[in-house]
C-alpha cells in the first residue's frame, strides 16, 4: 500500500501528466487511494459467463395458499434441514463467534457454502434445490444459524440473498450468467447492498445514482455495512435511476471502479462488514434487475425485513437458552436466583415475546410463499423485532448482572447484534 501511494504521488507531481492531459484523473487517483483507507476491489480471478441462454427466465411457483388453514408446522424436509443447520451453528459458528469479531473467517464461510444455502431460492432447473418458493425455509435457516452467531450467519446467508434476487427478478441471461456459480461448488462472495452511511437512512430515497450512458448506466455512490465487502465478487446494488425511482443493478467489482474499506460496527462483526464506494462504475443495460419496476424494489425491501426478523428470532432464542440454565444455577443468598419473582418473570417475558416474534415472522414468510400481499406482515415483523428483540437482548445482559457486561459470556454480543435488526436494509432475503 505504501509503495503504491508513493508511486501515485510521484506520478501526480510529474509534468508528464500535463503533457498527456491527464492531470485531473491522476489527482483523482491519489485522492481515491488515500481517502479513508479505501482500496480498489479486485477479483479478476472470477469471471461470469452465461452457461446457457433461454428465451424466458425460470421462476419458482408459489405454494398457492393453504386452503384457508393457517398452519406453520414445518414439513419433514424442513425439519431435516433445520437439524443440519442447528448442528452447524452449534459446532462451527458458536465456538468461533468471538474469533469472528476480530478476523474474517473465510474457511467458516466456505464450510457454510457446503450447506447449500444459495440453492434455497433457486429453481431445480437452474441448479437449485426447491420446486416451490419457500421464504419460510429461508427464515428457518436464518433462525437456526443466528442461534450460533448472527454475524457469521449474515455473512453465510449474503450470497443466498443474491441468488434469490436473481431467481425472483432476473431475466434469462442474468440467471444463466450468475446462478451457475452461485449454486456451484465454489460460491462467490456476494451481497445485496442497499444501506447508505447517513443518519435516518430511507431506502426509498437513495443517494446512490445510476445515470444513463451509452449502452447502460454509470453508478456513483456509497454503500455501508456490506457483508464480506473486501472479498466481494458479485453485488446487487440499489441506486436511483434518472427519474428518482430506486432500482437494483448487478455489479461485478472486478470490472473496476469499486473501492472498499472495513466498516466495523457495534454488532454483526462476524459478517466482516465493509463500506463500498462506487466511482463511476459502468454497467451494461442488461445489469438492471427487474426492469426498474417499483414493485420489485418494494418486494425486495419487504423480503429483506422479514429475513432480518428471522435473524432476530434466532438470536433471541439463543439469549433465552443461555439465561435459563444460568438463573437456575446461579446461587445468591442460599438459593438459585430463579426463585426470585423478578428474575422468573423476566425470563418468562423473554419466552412470551419470543413466541410472538416468531409467529409474526413466519406468518409474513408464509404469505409471501402463497403469493399474497405480505407488506403489512413484513412491517409488523420488522417493528416488533426492532423493539422487542432489542429488549430481550438488554434483559439477557441484565439477568446475568456483572457477568452480562464482560466478554466471557456471549449475551453482550447478542445484545449488540440485536440492535442491528431495526437499522439494516437489504443484505438478506426471505
């Protein structure tokens, strides 16, 4: 990095750049390289090419409703998948959660890829593993993995969100180009980048701009808290087109113009979040996802919020599973502290709130699977999980007293992770 900066500075100070007429580009290069420690994302080793070309994209059918019966009981297949995810979370994610706060665990993400998470939203004919759309299954995955660690779960599920977006809204060429890699053996690091680094961020009013250009668009703007950003090989980026409509674009960072730096946050550190700067990134017209249909972007936000509610449910259950044995084993004044009404009522409140959060989240996912309007249910899940899950995290810390404040116990990390649920946009899809 130091050698590169010295070379760029020497170039900018040379009269050669004036003779060539590239003074301003040279100065911009120095500025971009030094500003806030950003570096160019370079993943030239990965290229995406269409494996097949068809006249129409493949879409998963809906479940068609449940005949008027409201039943959220998981199927046998879902129960088997959840068992595998729970084992992985307990054996791989939970033991490495503290380590993930300090370093990116590339090997853990590769092991998570072997679970087939990217196949959950992709039709079988495109290499997926399902015959019907199943947001419920995606929620069960988020819940099971977040029980191990929310940050690592988000990092593991981020490529699945991109695969689901392409399956839901991609055209035939986009699906043929990107889905084979996403459902293959070497899954690329991919992310759905919507959030921007400003207070009171509104995903309907984006500052990232997509300007029409010859044969495509030029994207400029900044995205925040993008999981595994430094390893990104494929992005779905939200930007506003010339008439201010928000839209989604498929971006390959290897094509140039994407700068990245670490973006550490209060929680979700296991996801290795980073900040991306798009410096006049050129994409062809075929990179536009869903033809800039406002309904596509609205559905993307709703599905993302339901998925984050699933993460909240998983972490909240981890809190409950930790505090119950703690209060039963912790002795004060000659008896377990669970014998005190205040403690017992706090634990029961966590259990009650958790069941409510899980019900409203699965209800939203079930309506999405049935092809029904689920905007109201998604909003309820987001609001309740934002408010109540954060309270569950706080209560977990409180119930452990001084132990809740120290890093020896995981409740402090779960509290920090739960604070993200009401702030994050994008990244995940149900």
